[in-house]
């Protein structure tokens, strides 16, 4: 992923999806998505300079429906970025390919 920061994020509770813009040669920009669960270490495991927040790609059973909703929102945002504007040009943030199914 070429950017050091995501172009957009969706979060619901402890589940977060980050959308990354990946510039490609010839085929236009592509979007990649990372999905993570945020959690905090117990107080006795934190250090003085560490607030204890961590992230993992491992999801629990109760995270799955929330993750599905966050991914649905993420998909909608990406589709919106790739839709042509009223003047016929693609969105300025990305002249990406149509979503592939």
C-alpha cells in the first residue's frame, strides 16, 4: 500500500476497517481494505508509556455481524468513489475500475 495513512475508516465498537488507496500503473487506483478488532490490555500488563491499546485481525463470534456491517459500509464508500461524477469523469479521489464480483 503506497500511502502511510488510510484514505477513509469505518468503525463500529471495537471493529475497524481502513481503506487504503493503492496507485497502480495503467489500470488506475485500486482500494485495499484492512479489518481489525481493537482491544486493551489489562491494567497490570500496561507499561508507564503505553496506554495498552492493541489491534488484531482475529475476530470473535460476537464480532462477526458487526464486521459484516462495517464491511458493507466500506464497500458502499468504495463504490461511491468509483462512480462517475455528473460531468462524466470519475470521482477525483479515484479513477478506479468498477468493482469486480
